[in-house]
């Protein structure tokens, strides 16, 4: 799906709810459906002035096109995201999008494994909910440092999702990283048709390595600082393998979802 011209939306913030730790869930009422795909993102303006000048990108956590509602899952990691976490219900939010190439999906009938590291679960939740609605098989694996760093089970029940959880300290679910849980799942269950992943780069590198070793097509959603979101500034360029050489692609326009086999994680 190619990026379209920038579409501006003035959305009403219906709710800004603390989820766990420094995670916040924003529910927005859009004037018209964004018709987003899992893996795409939007750009939020943080205030009426020019400080900060640039918008901030956020993965689409879920969209209900019928109700015109959009959800964004935000983790506070700096001044910009702290400002978003302080938004209050009733506030008008200026956003652009959706942008980017999402996860390939839907015609595939084979089971997919969705692997999220921390806040990387955000776009995968959208993908899982769509697959659930359309009757497509999948397993959803989510990893975090501890039980306190992940949403409670009730958070997933709205869309009848029951992810397998991994925590590094063993306080909830599988003891270890989400990539260790992925390896365990592949050893004990049938091989999936595809792996979709989002999370920190080291985690994605390991997921791509696991997929390559087992001959499983793997797609990864890369995180990057995005300025223009349309591929003009080249600030999000990332290296990829191509025909024995290295080429750079734009995360915002060519991604953020890519074939994991092609990403130069070693750079």
C-alpha cells in the first residue's frame, strides 16, 4: 500500500488511560475512518505552537472503522511522549496519517506467530485483533522485563486475545526473553507460516535469525526517529542487504514493516 498524500485529522480525545507503569492508552474519535492497516502509524502534533516543531510518530494500536475510533499505545520515553501522556479527555488532537507499509496479511491461512517486545506489542495487537475477527490462526507472544511492565490480562479480553507472556525475571508467564519463548514455541509446536515482530532492534535481529534458520518468512517493524513521515528528509534511512551490496531504505515510506531477511541488523 503506497503512502497517500498527507491526510490531516482533528480528533477528539475521548480517554487517556494509564495502562501499566509509564504506558498510556489514548482513545480518539476521528471525523472519518482512517482505514488503517496493522503496522501503519500516525504523526501527532504535540501542541499549538512550534515547540516542539516536529510531530511524533505512533503506531496504530487499534482502529474501529465503524465507530471511527482510533487507539494509540504510548510509552513515556522523553519530553514529547510525556506531553502526550498529559493530554486530557475533551482535548482536540491534530494528527496526520495513516502512513507506511503495514504487515502483509490476510490471504494467508497458515498460522502466524506475532512476537512483541515491550511497547512493540502496540501494532501487533491491531494485527491480532484483525486476525481474530477474520478467523485467521495465530499465536501472540509478548515479552517484558517483569509482570509490572506488561498490561493485565483484562487488557486483552476486549478482542478475545490470550497472548503468551514472557518476563525476564519470571514474575509472569515464561521465564526469559520473548525470543527464548519464541524458540520454545517452535520446538514444541507446529511450524508457523510466518513470523511478524516488533520491538527493540536486538530482539528483531534475533527473531530474524531464528526465522532464517528455520526457513520461516519473517517480517519486522522497525522503530526510528521520523521527521517528515513521507520519505523526503531521509532522516530515517536504514541499511538493507541487496544483491551482495548494501542499500538504504526509508523506514517511514518503504516501511516500517520489512522482510527481516533483508535488514542489516549488524550495521
